[in-house]
């Protein structure tokens, strides 16, 4: 096939061919497209005619006498070139429209296995905490809820069609370009663009290109689920709705930058590169600037929205995704003309980082300010404890990201200063801890302080100790259950926490059982006299009655108390049994005969040793147990 440049054509023949395809004067020209049929020779002849008209125009310009070497005057030349440019513009548009097909978005989303930052795989699941009626919880609940603010307040890409050329903006292995238009159509488009730009019609050519390709990009946007929302509209959405949109944005933004925009840039290079000053960059920005701004406006709206603790993890997911994308944004939008997109993306990333730091600070303050005054029934784990520790555990999941973002240490001195409500807590600050670790320790310190205050809401001192034991034990278990969190908290502080819940357990036992065990002492029971057995039966009966009464009350009350951790509950029961059962067995062995020799011994010896062993199994289950169930179980 001969090229358009290989055969010359005089001005008269060129003008005649141009006029034959003038759609304003010919019905046939209006109904047919030169590049849309099987006659490639006609398309080539038309391009040769355009070349001849352009040479004639240059000749007229050089001579300045209104004549050309082909015999055409300047009026004819200008008229012919205008007709030719109008025709080429229509042909350019038609080729683009004919070969613009919607992308298979679903397959792109499924195959979009780009390399990602360490935390971005959490995008669909992190940032959520399991919930109970008041606070998110983590053990066994079926409902899942996002963290709520009021909970604290009450592939390698392909090369272009030009052969082995690799785009010079390729700097990452995440970009995957797709051939948007077949090679033969690209050849025609470039041939037309070259002639339009040579004739001074670059702007018109780029506008036609942009109008068609923008429609294609918009169609892909709709299929990706990206909505045209202003920053204000985004900020007015409910957070639950925004969470869903953030997950969708993360997936869509990767496809947009790494496939859609990268492929559009490649297409612009294939058609326009080298045809004019930055023509390829100009057509690229004409096509994608609006959509790119639309994509990043969403992230910008999130970055400047009101900060609250429930937003932290989705904002971290957003930060991670944009952090991953930034090298690709720099690669795809690497020209001077697209600098504004690069700058916007970098600024949004910076604002997201600032939002994360602000939210973490707000969370610390929220833990300190939480002032609910209703004690949890049975001394179980407070919803605040679950909420805070689940929150901290999720924070530790984002350790690598946050280590880069959290660079300042919490100032304990300034926080304590002037606040008479704050207890004198020991805050560990070894030099080995990172600023992030210190923030997490500080939050736990604040939680401890808050729990100390809540324990004073209980009128029963034993229940207050049990409450602290449960809650500090929960903190310890959450730290031990997360290798990342345990590494940051460090063993020295973990040992202090372990000592605190064990001390609370000891204080509970002393508060409850010292007086009960005091009934099983020998003092006050012995008497002297010739007619005496050496034991005062009256005092002994009273001692048994007091023990029965006290144990009944403890059993009735503390069966409704709750130790939710099975291992801790079992350890506490064993500790009680080791103190109570041997003491009762010894007391009963020494004095049973004195009671049974008198009248109505069942009134005083109410429990066998086996009864007490059974009764201990009722403790800390969180529901009431009738006294007759103890005896029935032992029979």
C-alpha cells in the first residue's frame, strides 16, 4: 500500500477532491465517511490532497503575491483548507466514536491485583468493631457496627502500538495500560491530527478528541460507581454511607489511575506525541482533568471533614490507598500541564495524615472525658473497656502506617497540669518506645484512670474490686492477643497491668471471705468446767448460724456477679475453694459431733462439704441461683 506522501498531486486535482467531499455541498459526502469504508486508497488520496493544499498555502504565504506554484490563489487555498479541516474534523470524530467501546469494568476490578501498601488489604474489613447496646464489643456478638462517636461521648503494562517503545513516564510496576483503540484506527487518527495541527487547527483537534474521550471516561466512571458529588455534598452524607463509598473509592481509584488514566495517556501519546508543543499532554488533560479532579475531590472532602474517632480506620484505609497510588499519580500525571493533579493528590495525602493525628488526639480526650455514671451490672467488663481496647487493637494493625504519621510524644506533664480530677498515675516513658507506642500506653493509662473512678460507683467494695479485676484483665488479654500491640506496650508495663488485676483479685477475696472464714475459727468456742465437753454448744450453734447466713448472702449475691473470662473465672473459683473448703471441712470435722448430739442439728449444719464445693460452681455466672438447687445437686 502506497503512503499518502509517495504520490504527488497538483493543486487543481487536490482542490477538486477536497470539494467532492465537502459535506455542505454534497449529499453523498454527508452520507459517507472517507475513513469508514473499505476503500483505503480514497482515504490516502484525500490525505495527499490535504498535503497539496497545505503546500500551496505555505507557498502563498512565502510569495506574498496571492499566487501559488499549483496555480491556486490565496482565496482558493484558504477556502479549500477550511473545507478540508472541517472534513477531517468530522472524520477524526467519527473514527474516535466508532472505536470507542466501554471498558469491562467488572473484569478490571477482579484482576486489579496491583502491589499495595501493607495496610490496604484491610480496606473492606478494618475500621469496624463488634457492638453491643452501647459500645462496640468483640466476643461473640453477631451484630457488627462501625465505631460511633457517641459511644465515647455517653501488573506490568503493555507497550504501545508503535512497537518496542515504552512510555517514558513508566516508573512503577502497578500501571497496566490497555489498548483503547485498534492500531489501524490509531494510524488514521494520527494521520489526521498531523495535518490538522500543521494547518493550525490543533485546538480544534484536541477539543474534538477531548469531547469524545471524556464521554468514554464518564461512562467508565459510572460503571465504577463514582458519583459526581461536590465536596459539600460529600461532607453532608451520613458516615455509614461514606464508609461504603470509601471502600468503593479505594477500588475505583486504583482502576482509574493505574488503568483508565494511564491508558488514556498512552492513547494520547500514540496519536499526538511529537506533532506539536506538548500536544499529547494537552489532549490528555483535556480528557481526564475533570474526571481526575472528581476522583480526588472525594478524598479531599474526607480529609477536611469533621474529625471523630469512628472515622479513624476508614481514613487510614484511604491514606494507605492514596499513599500506594501517589507514585502512579506522579507517573501518569508527570507533565507540566498536569502538575495541578499531582499537587492536589500530595496535599490530600498530607491532610489525611493530619486528620489521623487529630483523630487520635481526640480519641485520647474522649477516653478521658467519658463520664457515664451507671455501674455495669455484676461488675463485668465495661463497654468503654471493650471499645477502647478494640480500638487500640485496630490501631496496632495499622502500625506501619502510623509509625510514619505519629512523630510526637504525648505530653503527660501538660495534660496533668491544672487538672485536680486526674489521679497520680505512673506513666512509663522509656526511650525505647516510639511516639505511637507512647500514645497507646497513654490511652490505656487514661482508661485505667476512668475505670478507677467507675469502680467507686459500686456500693459493695467486693464488687468494686471484682469490676477492676475483670476490666484490667481484659486489657491485659487484649494486649497479649496482639503481637503488634504487645511489642509496642512492652513487657514492663504489661507486668504492671498484670499485677494490678491480680491485686484486685486478692482485694476482692479479702473483702468478701475474711469475715466468712472468720466464722470457722476456734476462738470463743471453748469453755472449761467439770460438766462441760470443753465446747460451748450455744456459741457453736451461733457460729454455724452466722456462717450459714453469711455464706447464703454471698452465694445469693455473687452468683449474679460475672467473670466473663472462663479461665479467670475458674482460677478465682479454685482460689476460693482452696481457702473455704479445707477450712469448712476441718471446722465441721472438729465440731459436727457437738451439734448432732443435740436437737435439730439440720438447723445448724446446713451445708455438707460437697454442698459448698457445688455452691462455689455457681459463683460469677451472672445469674441468680436458688439455695435449694445446691442441695438438690448434691443429693
